[in-house]
């Protein structure tokens, strides 16, 4: 049914919105980590660059996916691409969880964080590096950095599960769209399954009909005596004629509203008087 397809698209949009938030959280936290390391001229490991890149690409993808689901959801080609990308990003978030696995450990005592390793109660502020006076980023304590890394680890697991669910929902949306397209006459059971709601088809059907002013229904364009787009100049609909066009018994008829051009009217025989002309 059409309601089922709408519900699936809405549910998929909500999933992509949550995934966008998950990717945005990881991107924001690791952007902070990298900025602190770069500000202090410390080594930036490749694993942290990978987390930053994967989360950044995921943010871009989910932002577009929200829009594409609303307008192109269910189309065979786009549904296939969405399933492929959802599975790939599920794997990407699994990789992020593996790279941030240090966040699964306790954040007390000796900790391992993207900002370095040491005691969780280490000092924080504008310290470390070779030139403290030119630092513009505030370095959190290693305990705080460990907890931020734990957030990224948890969010990565949630994101991986959500992307797998999105892939399954995308398959359901594609099947529902195909079922809607199969709606129509069938020799076996009358009509195939589907909602049969074709708003644009009905609109085109109305455009292909010519409205007859003297009939309540629509006359197909193929049966109309008028050329397409030609105006109807019948006297009964000409604005130059007002009132009844039938003269009363025994009365004369004078056409005081004769149009300047186009059209004519024939009065009953012997009842039309031409006004006298003074010379």
C-alpha cells in the first residue's frame, strides 16, 4: 500500500538522521583531538587520520541520503546504490570502533588516548609542546580525552548497527516500489496487487480532454470538432448576445448588440426589421 511505502521512507529518513548525528559526533571529537596535536606539533598517528576521514565521509553521505530518500527512495538504481553504501559504511563504523577500542577500557589510572598516554589526572590547559605561548587550543586532561574516546567507540558501534538496518529497510522500500509499479489489469485475477495511486497519470488524463461548455462531462480531444486550442465562437456563448435569442410571439426583433466581426444570428422569418436610414 502507499501508506506502507510512506512509512518506510519516513523510517529510513529517521535512521539516516541518527546516523548523521553519530558520524557528526565522531567527526567533532576527533577534529578536536587532531587540532590539539597539530597545535602542539605532536605526532598524529595514521589511525586517527583514518577515523577523521571515515567519519567525515559518513557525514556527507548521510546528509545526501536524507534528501535522496525523500525524493528518489525506491527507484531501482538508487535503491541498489543505497544498499551498497549502507553496507560499506556499516563496515566503516566497525573499523572506527576497532580504531577507538582503547575507549572500551577504564578511564582511571594509566590510560591510552588519541592525545597520548599517561595518568588520567594529568594537567589540562595550554601546556605541552615546544611553544606554549602560541597555542590556541585547550588540551583536556587524559582522563577527559579517554572518556571522549569512549563516546566515539560506543557511537561507532551504534552507527554500524543502524547502517545494517538501513540496508534492510532500503531493500524493503525497493520491493514496495516495484509492487506499486506492477499495479494494473491482469487476465488471471483482474488486477495485480498495489495501491494504484497514480496522481500524475490522472492529471495527464485530464489534460488530454476538451471540456464541452454545453455538456457536463469531458469530451475526448479525438472526438472534438474543434482543433486543439481553437476558441469556441458559438453565438450562444458570445458575450455580444445577452438575454434570450428567441423573439416573443408577434414581436419584432432588433439586433442592437450586433458584434463588430465574426458570427451571425438568423432571426425568425418576417420578424427582423432594419432600422430606417436617414439620408
